[in-house]
């Protein structure tokens, strides 16, 4: 997205004669505040991790948990592919291990 104004984006999305959605400004402000809070929390966590010592055991636990999480995401994606294939009637291509 370019540096378009909000008016330009609204006109492109809703048309030039349409009215703006109800409470758009309040929702946008709330969304920006929520995103800023999330970024502050993330930066705080990163800062904490950078300044605190992490034991090798804890590092291995974090790596293991990350691997498990990625495995679960992969299984979920494969399940979605199978579901989509059953809906559309196509075969699911299995990747080689």
C-alpha cells in the first residue's frame, strides 16, 4: 500500500458516494492503540531476553517447544489441505519425507 490518505482508501474500497462505516475513527484509534501496546510488550520481552542470561537447558527447552509448535502447525496445514481436497474432489499431493 502506498502513502494513500484514509479518504483515498475509503473511496477506493467503498466508492465515492458511500458513507464511511459507523464509528470508523474510534475503531481505527482503538486498533492503533492495541497494536502499539502489543509492540511495547513484545519489545519488553525481547529486551528482557537480551539482558537476562539463558541457561543451555532453557535454550534447549525453547528450541524443543518451537519445534513442537511448528509440527502442530504443519499437521494443521496438512489437515486443511485434506479437507479442501475432499471438498473440491482433488487428490492431496504427499510430499516426500
